[in-house]
């Protein structure tokens, strides 16, 4: 049989799929969050070979619940509190479905004019909401890893103009500088660019996990004296472990002094700048050469959508633009062809889902959702501060709280593992100053104060169990205390730089 599925069968199954998605979102809270399976156990339920003859879509769909859902870690569950939280939203899902149906490639303007123009439009909306200058031009990639790779490639193209023709053989040893909290994708970018992770120099951070400008200056002096060539500095706005914000004005001044490219990894924390009271995170951003912001981290656009803004897009184009003959006619005469600004030729219509989300929520809707996550983070902080068995591990600036039980590292690991195995909540951990900290990330629009309180009760009960306490009595007492704290902290909390409490435990490392 040739051709596609008959239209009426497709329509019926599409309605069924829509009902399935709506039911899944509507009842997701009833799911156990984490699958209790061993590696390979799921695969063993599938045939080892693809079918010789096509199978009915209805049968395949029926196997969705039997074979696929049991292996899902439910990121969209309101009690999933690991990483930065799920940004799945109804408008984003609708945008994804329609983009899949259209299935256009946004490589040139002519291959689908609206895909290119909507990308430019949405990036302009985002730039304005975040208070960025129109001096920055945006491009959409999939993740911050790829965005940073492109930014560093553009920086290198400026330093070694012949690199795209001749490669890096015989060239200078280039170094990139980031804090000891900087993301691991910086190392991967240097691996991919052929310079090696050994040439990512990690700069010490202060008590609040921010890059030390004096340490950066000293590292540059040392490397220059050794005959090495500094390429770029990657500052972070919202580090993965603690959401710390590097001092951009001081770092930018050093970059200008040494004529270094300044790339700002604001993949998570940049979203805070949409709040009037959050604009402090972008102080000094006007001096950056490139900035990455991921709306799929805290602006409620589903994976994947990463926006790279560059001050000089022609440098990015110089690093990547190649127009093969078979695309020459498509590329001719267009104001912009996004294929010229990156590795990818085929490009998904990612702008559509962002357009749906930004229109459905509006700027005020985005602001209020982020404020609520900040309020919940401050609420959890108040619970930690009020419990003698726990301590904060880092200041709380955004929607992430790092804390630890006043116990061994093994005990804190055990708490996280037990919570995640329960299926009732899912949290993370990180290493700070060589010690394990529990990490809770808020970002899901479905997460409420009740979900957070339930997770905190589970954490407390597990800590009590490890300490050999009466779990029932401890849980009851602390639930009563938490209820009082929740009532006091319910309104008026905003994301502001939070001081580190005396005696609080601080640390290093990145997740």
C-alpha cells in the first residue's frame, strides 16, 4: 500500500491523541513521577526487529500506555522539582503540534517565508521584554550548548580569520575563562572547536558563588605571560547549581581592557530580567558581545528553544555561511537566511510555539508566573531557615533553593534517592564547596504551594528516619509549623538578591 494513512482514520486518531494529551495533562498528578525500572528492562518488552508489514495506528496508539508511559519520568508533574522545572504549557503543546503538521524547514526565507519572519519577530518580542538593546540580533538554536558553541566560534573567527579555510593547526593556543560554577557545555564547546577542555580555565568564586574579577584578572596575566591567547570570557546569569549572577560590569571592564569577547550564559537566569524588580541581573549586559537565553528554561516554551543574541551578527555569519548551488536561488535576495548563522541547514519552525506562548500568556502573564516561582522559592527558604535540622547551602536569588540536612553527605544523598524512589516528588542534588546539597528547582506552571509543602514534608520525614526519630511525630509537628509559615509568607515575596545567613554552608562545583 502506498500513500499516507486515510484522512478519516487520521482525523479520528488525531482527536484521540488530543484527548490523550488533555487527559495526561489533566491527570498527571495521579502518576508516580519516576519509573521503577532497571536499565534494559523496558527494551526487553519490545520486538528486536521492526515489523515487516505495517501495523494499524490504532494498535500502535493502544501500546502507548502499555509500553511507553511506564518508562516516562514525568517532568511535567507538579511535584517534579529537579533541574529548572518543566516548562510544558498548553499553548506550547498546541504550537508544537501545528509545527509538526506544517513540517517546514526555516533554512532560508524562501523555503518558508513566515518561518523566518516569525523567528525574527518573536526574537524581537523577547529582546524587548528582557530590556535588551536593539543592537543585539537573535538566532534560534535548540539548546544553550549549541548557542554557546556558535558564540565561541564567532569569537574565534574574529581572532583567527583564516580558521574556517585552514583550520586550527599551527594557530595559537586559545583559552576561554568561566567561573567554577560555569556550565559544562562550555567545555564541550571547546572540545568541538578543537581547542580542548584543558583550555577552559575555571575562575574562583566568592562566598555567593560569583566569579571573582580579581581572580579573572590574575588568570589572564598568568596565561599571557605563558604565551597563551585568551579568546573569551563566559559570565553566567543564573548558574546551574545555585543561580548565582556573575558581576557583569567588572567582568566587562576586564574584557574591554584585553579586547576579549564577552559571552553571557543567561540560559536560565535571563528570564528574571522580564520582571521590573529582576532587571538587576542584566546590569552591565550592554557590554556583552553575545547572550544566550533559553525560553524553555523559565519562559514556558517547551523544549527546545534557545535564543542567542549577538552584537555583530556578521561575525557569526562569517564563521558559518556557505551557500551550496542547489540553494543559491532560494538564498538570493532575502533579508536574512538563518542557515547562514549556524551549523544547521535544516531548521525546525521553533518560533511557532514561542509565538503561541507569548501571545497566550502575555508579558504580564509571564511575569506573574515567574513571580510565583520566586515566592515559592522564598517560602521554602523560610521553612529551611526555621528548621534546626537543615541549613541553606547558597543564597536564594531565583526559583532554585539549595539546602542540606545537618548530616553527612551520604545522608543527604540518601534523602534525595529516597524521595525520588517514592514517586511522590522528584528533587535533585549538587556539590557545593565539596559537600552534597539538596536542590529544589521551581518552574512548572502547575506547581502550587501545596505541592511544595508535600515535598518538604517528605524531605523532613526522610531526614527524621535517617536520624532514627519518630517519623510520625516529627512530620506532624513540622507540618503544623510549616502551615503557620506558609500563612505568613503567602503574599508579597519577590526575587531579590538574598544574603547568605550566618553559619550557612557555601560551596563550589557545577551540576
